[in-house]
């Protein structure tokens, strides 16, 4: 195993149906990844205590996600999500809110002054918006006080990937912690150069079958590319 995997910001996406499988995935890869992205809405036996216990075991290493892939409707009741957010407040964990489908929850968390470390994200599985729209989205995230700004869009053409990397550089130079990624075959290059040019996390599954978004490289592939590039 390469030690660079831990020193870099590799994040393992975990979409599993049970608490036991989630914990097993983390335990099996604790020496390979710095971060773990846990998709809570897919865990059939989820409860607030489980999320809190995970944070206790892996402080500063977890990203909790409530949305579903492709922004499909969430199955977890709003009341349960609210209870879970309350248990995660003031804890060393990131919570990822998608501003397209979770704007109301973001507003509620702010109104209740929940001390949550937020990744405010924007996902578009169809296209990459114009530069003007992308910058408008990031300004909205800044206004909401995001700890990390995340943009993940489908790259229809190669130029979309270049525009995303340009946005990443602008955010980094502006002093903003960010993650900017392209999905699809034309977005793969953003996975590599994004990791090199300032992305806070590099999402990389162990196997392609377990990836959480199109365009993700496996950790072995990404690691070999990064080592080759020095």
C-alpha cells in the first residue's frame, strides 16, 4: 500500500444498505483513505446514534450525505434527517447539503444556529452551466457560509472540463476551500488535475462498480497517475 493515499485527500464513497456494511467498509480501508463519504439515505437501519458513533470513532474523517444519487427523492423522513443533524452539530464531521434539493434544510439549520461544518454542493448530471451561472452558484454558497464549496457537473465536451478547472483555480486563489469535479468521460481530467490543483477531497472508490458518480477513478488508478506525475 502506498503511504501517499493517506497523506493525500482521498475520499472513499460508501453506499451500503446496512450499518454493519458501512462500518466494515470504513474499517477495511482505514489505512488507505483520509476521508469517508457515507450516504445515509441508503442505510436501511439508520438511526441518529449510529451517525454520532461513527464520528466518535473517526473524527475529522467523515462526510455525511443525505441526498441520493442523481438527486433522486430522499427516502428518509424530514423529521429523522432533522434529528440526525441535531446529533451531528458541534461534532468533527462534514455534512454535505446539495443546494438544489436541500435548500430548505440549509435554511432551517441556519435558523436554528446548528454548528455544522458544511459542504454546500451543486450537482448537475446533465450539463455544465455557463461560467456566469457557475459563479453565481458559488457566490450563493459563500453567502450561506459554506466551509467547503463543491461543484460537480456533467462535462458534455472537453471545454467544460477546462472551465471547471479554471473555476477551481479562481476559488483557490480567492482563499476558498473547494471541490470542483466533472462527471462523465470528458470530466475525468478534472479528477486528476483537481487533486493536484487544490481540491479538498478526491473521491475514489476501490472498484468502479462502487463509484458514486460517473467519471470517478478507482483509488489504485488515481494513485498510480498521481505518483507518475510526481
